[in-house]
C-alpha cells in the first residue's frame, strides 16, 4: 500500500470533509484526558467507518489478542498490533476485577516493520482503534512520536463507553463500532494477524 503524495493529500482532504467531530479549540474539553492525543486528531467509530472507505487510510487495531479473538474485529482492519499483552502468568487485580495486561515491548518495532513493508509516508492517514479510546490514544502518541503526523484515534473504540445509568449501566452500550452496527467479524483474516504471530 504505497501512497503517493497526491493520494495522501486527497485522503487527508476526504478525512477533513468527514470530520463532524473535529475536536479543536473548545471541543477538546469534552474529551477525557485518557483519550487525548498529541496530534489532537480524533474520529468517532461512525466517522472512521466513512473515512475508511478510502483504501489509502490505514486502520490498526491495538487491542489484546483475547479481545480480538473473542470480542470481534472490524472487518476493515488492516493489521492487529497489540499495545498491551496478557503475560502467561497474568495476575488477577481484585480492584479492577480483571487480569492485568502489560505493555507490548515490541509495539514500536512491529509498527515500524509493518510501515516499512507498506512504504508508508510520514503523512499517511492512520486510524487507531482499541476497546474504548484510551489505548488507541496511547498508541497514537507512540506512532506520532515516531514521526507520523496524521494519526487519528477512534475516541469511542470498538466496544464503546460504559453506560452510567439505566438497564445497561456498567455495560459498553453507549457508542463504539459494534454499537453503531458497523461491519465486524469474529474471524481474523490472515492479513490482519499480528505480524509477530506469523514469524
């Protein structure tokens, strides 16, 4: 997926046209600190779906292997590169009521290797998705610091935010890729597999 300068410019223009949620100036106050990025480029899942109709836009899923395997994956994902991994000796955290994840020490290198195979220019549009927007923000910051300037975080992620009240209280039912009824699957295509798992 080598991108020409003209293709990148056209794609960035397309993204700008779709941004009904261009989080600039006063709008940034509505984004939690855990979802903010250094590039300050954000998309909702629905906006990302529209932008991703352009094949020149890269979509990276940074959730853990268990999430991708058992919760599902957007059909349009180009590649899965987990930001966090579950160690073999994962410990249960009673306060979080879940098992601990730890940072993937290979994340930067795996991204750079993948970008090199695509001959990805520094201004290529890259969209990052996780469960609900926090890990995608962290991953977007890492990729931005590597010199990629057009890194968008999907602020509501694949599963969305938790409902604060009502019958769905505590469940991820507010927004997100799945809740918007966008295309997803439990099947992971070979080209989407975390590249390290194929070595």
